[in-house]
C-alpha cells in the first residue's frame, strides 16, 4: 500500500533540499554561514531541553476521566461534582520527588500524584503525594529541606549526613520519615499506590456554608511495594520500570483506576480538634473522620508525545474552581505561590496557553497580555485595562468564596499546638504496621542512617524513641548505639538535644 510522500521543511515551511550534507565552500569545506537549514537545526537542538523541575523532575503520566459516583453536592457547588455519573477529563502525572530526571523509578522517595481536571469552570488541579503527610509544616523550611535531598555542594553526591542532619533537627518530620522508610517508600509501580491531598481544602456550597476536606485516592490495582533489596535490584535492571509499566498497561487496555473519597470536618470542629487540622505532618484518623465516597478516576489514554503532554504539564494547588478553595495550612499557602512561579520560570509567562495546560471547557478572558511565546491572538484589539467602557470582561461577585474570621498579631510565631509530633508516629509503628512492616522499616533505616555520623544517628534515633520506645530501641540496636545515650537525648528538649549533638 503506497503512502503519500511527505516533504521535509524548515520550521517556517520552506522545503529542505538536503538533510545529509551541510553547505560548504568546496570539498571538504569549510561550512558557510548561509546554510540556514543547518543553523536552524543546531540552534533548535541547543534549546531542546527546558529546565527540569527542581522537585518531581522525573515522572510519567496519562489521560483519563473522573466520574462522580456519590452525591456530595450539599458540601460543594463545584459543577464537575454536580451529579452522579458526570465525567470530567483528567491528566495525571506521577513522579519521584527528590531525584533528577534520570534517577531510578525505584528510589526511596515519596511519589508525586498530580491531577488536572479540565472542568467547565476552568482547570482544577490537585497536587498530591502517595503519603498522607509531609516532612515539614512551614514553607520557610522547604528550600532547605529540598537542598538536603539533592547533592552535596563539594562532592556532588547524595550525602547521608546532610540528609539526616536536617531531619534529626526537625522533629515534625518523624511521621513522614517513618512512612518513607517503610516499604511504602518504594512502590512497585505508579498503578499500585494511593494518592493523598495531605493538605486540607475548603469546600463551600451555594448557601455560603463551608467545610474542610482531605482527598484520598485508593488504588483499585491493590497496594504493592518493593523491599529494599528489590528496589536496589530494579534500579540496576530497569530504572524506568514504573514509567514503562504505566504506558504499557494502558496500551494493553489494562486501564488504571482509583476510588476517590474525602474526609469532611465542619468549621466548628476544627477549632477544638485534638490535632491541628491544617498541619500537613498530621492525619485525621478515620475513626474521627471517616471517608465519604465521591467518585472514581480511570486512566485510559497514553500521551501522544511525552514532552508536549507530560514534561510541559504544569500543575498548581492554586488552580481552583468555584466551590473549592484553600485553607490556613501554611505549607499550602506557600505552595499557592511557589508552583505557579516555578512554571513561569520553566515554561514562560504564557505556560497556561500550552495545549496541555489550557482550559478546554471554558473561555479564558482577562487583561494579561504579551510575554514570551504568546501564540494566540493576544487579545487582538480588546481592552488591556480595567475598568473600561469597551465591553471588557467583568468580575463576577458570585464567584467569591465564603469569608472566615482571621485575627492575630503579625509576627514569626513558633508552632504551639498542644499535641506533639510523636503521637501519630508511635501509633503508626505500634498499631498500624505488621511485624513484617516493622522489620523492614528498621532494616531500611539502619541501612541508610548507618552511613551518617554517629552524633546524627543518636539525635535521629532519639526522635524514633520519643515516638515509641521499642521503635527507637530497635534502631539503636541495629546501629550499635548505646541505648542509655539515646534515652537521655530523647528526654531532652529539642534545643538541648541539638546542642548536645552539635558538630
């Protein structure tokens, strides 16, 4: 069967006469500057790579849909949640967090789980992880934390001292550290893990009533994790195994699916709850706030081109739709700025016009103009200012979210919630984990923490001991530490412990 012959062209459509030989002055040359085809190819090649993400650099993704299966319209007026059976197109990007773009999919790391809903009221993004908590609760610490997960400035290698020094000086991290060093820190595939918003969000209805919610995406493929040995072996055998698995499964017609639920807390309950409901280092125990089924997400379509659909995909927790907004969670507040700002750096001020990021089901109409790579009509001759009397877009007062009271002294306030950072970690270790989980957790910690300096080992092990005495004792035994020294540090204040183990 014959196929229509295609003509190779320059970027502006002119036919290229030859794509094997540069234009030269005689044989063998030199090459002449007038070879526009050569210059265009080389110049474009030099610019093919955009800056990789500072975090979540390596990822995989797919398209699919979200379908409402249960009616929760009493809590939110978001139209994409307005009726059972309603479907909304979604894009999902899974990722590792700390590694570079070429790192192995099986690295011990939280996994990113980002969603973009192409709703009729604009794009709504959920930027989640596969763990329900995070390492820190204040965005001021975030750059420092990420620096410790990267490479040492002198050796350009991952550094256990740097990694554990920060964590052992940040007690709030112990909950997430415990999850990370369990086998949940090395999921078998992206299809075999859950997703959690971690952050608390506000849902509000047409009456102006609001509640606080957390999202839970539960995999229908069952949870599967790799042991430390399996993860190390996989990194050598197939460092792209999770990326390949997602693509090949969808290609085979084995579509990945998750059931979606939310926890719901009323505003008056948040004021007296035993844990700070806006602290991302804590969970809301299901016994207190059970899951309410909301819907189902299915991934059924692979990207046509990875760069266009996944590398250029830009997610931000600040992309809301009416009926959903933010909460006083300090980490969330910081991310509302940081994510969109990162996209403007990586992709340019007009990243929202890229097909993968563009709102598909609603017209975008505002007064932002110009900038690099403006590839629509740039507003043509319509007004570029507001207010105006030339029929420009008007604000819609009904789009405002319900107000809530905030008062206090402006200043840098330390965290003072009465419930400490060790209760939930201790319950996770003693009540949730199985014996096998605990054995693997201890082995994983000892293998990694054992590479750090002894004073850092002591400080970190004291945090495990404060969460659960058996937990800390087993880590101490595995590292060959003096348990009495660990106990002594555990009973000190954070400041005293830091001073006692200073370098």
